[in-house]
């Protein structure tokens, strides 16, 4: 009779551990994994949109840029001031 009570308690505790700890954790992991996949997809689409936007902007600047000689940079001369 004592063995039967002990087996019943062990089965009850295993049931409680499985359904109070293991199942919620596995559901949480599944939810986190889905959120990560959604964020990765959003990042991929944002990167693809940014790449196409920069490519079209470069094409527009190439089309509208004049074919004249490039503008040379201006340099500023400066003198060092030495203290006595």
C-alpha cells in the first residue's frame, strides 16, 4: 500500500513539473523564436529597400549630373604662429 502511495506522489509531482514548468517554457521559446524570425524578415526587407533606394538615387544623380569637368577642391593655406 505504501508503494502505491509513493508511486502516486511521484506521478503527481512529475505531472506538476511537466505542466507547470516544461510546457510554459516551451511555449515561451516558440513565441520568442517566432518574434526573432519576424524581426529578421523585417530587417531583410528594410535592407533590400535601402539598397534599392540608394541604387535609384545613384542612377538619378548620374542622369542629372552635368558632364563638365569635376570641381576641384578648395584648400585653405594657414601659417603656424610661434610663441616667443
